[in-house]
């Protein structure tokens, strides 16, 4: 008799466990997700090492003419829809931000070969008079890019 009670108790517990798991599935437990082993492993990212002598930030860097005239500082970069860098915005003129204006110059008119460290400047293939005559850049208006060669391709945005 004792054995029958044990068997009935085990069957009742098993039945309760099955009913509980069915009820949990009906309540809305999340569907099973594939294991980590089933997911494809993405390839590792490519890595390029650039030495400190070859890599320098551009924003905030001083721009000089070929004759050493102060042309301002790079404050922004303009890229086209494909992501290619097309121009640099230079904050030109003024003193401590007063009386300055922003102009846009063709990226190819800038030269970075003399940049050696944080205090080095970028050279621009334009004169100070050419930059002074350039129209001012204002965000939200058409961008007029001043180029050294006169053969610029239009920006495509």
C-alpha cells in the first residue's frame, strides 16, 4: 500500500509540473532563441596602424598661405553624400572670434605635408586677398567653395 501511495504521489507531482509548464507557455513566455553557437560569427574588423608622425587632427589647426600669411583656423569639414571630403570651413579674420567670418575652401587647395605636430599649420593655395573676397559660409544656405585651380566639380548633396 505504501508503494502505491508513493507512485501516486510521483504521478501527481509529474502531472502538476507538466500542467505548470503548459500554462507558462500559454501565458506568453518568450519563444526560444537560437543559441550563440547557431549565430554566424562576424569577421574581425580590419586594422590599420598609423604612426604619430603621419596622423594629425585637422579641426582647430591654423591655416597659412604659401607666403606665411595667417588665413584662419579649420572649424569644420564638408563631405558629399558618398562620404568623400570635399572642402574645409575656415574661420577667417577677426580677433578672438570678433569680426571673423567663415569661408569654404576646396579640400585639394590645402596641403598637409608640413604638419609635424600639434603646433604645425596647414598651407592653403590661396592668397589672403582671395580669401577676403570669398563669400561667407552660413549653414543652411548654398555652399560656395573657393578653389585654387578654378576647376571645381559641384558638390552633390
